[in-house]
C-alpha cells in the first residue's frame, strides 16, 4: 500500500456562506469536499441562539499549491467580513492519484 501526502484544508464558517465557499473551492482546484454542521466556542463565545445561524465545517483534500491558494483566497475574501477560520494539515491518503490528476 502506497501513501501520498496531501493537505487537508478545514474551514469553519457561517452556514450562509456554504454555496459561495464551495464554488470558490471548485474554482481554485478542489476536486471534492465534505460539509457538516458543527457547534462550539471560540473567541466570540458560544452562539446565543439559533437565529445567529449554524456553523459549518468544510473539508477538502488537495495538493499543497491548491491549499495555499485556498487559504490566501479565504483570508482576502472572507476573514475581514465574516466569522470564518481555516487551517491546513498534512495527511496521508491511499489512492493519491485522485489528488494529483486533472479535474474531470
């Protein structure tokens, strides 16, 4: 079994941004993603009520150069105006060809 190292980009955002962020990810070269509802507490505290909306965790596995482009885009486009955080980590995957081929 051969493992390939790729980047896991994790984005925590307001749910209202889901379609915009997913569109941006595809445009920047992500070939797939996973989205889930999350809750928690951060520097702004816990959401006081449902009217503030849900938060989402969006994850994508990408090549390092794509990860960098995604983080730069998020920092420029979303960080100044929305409750969005993002981070990347190295992960090892089986079937690494899924992350190095061209988008079909």
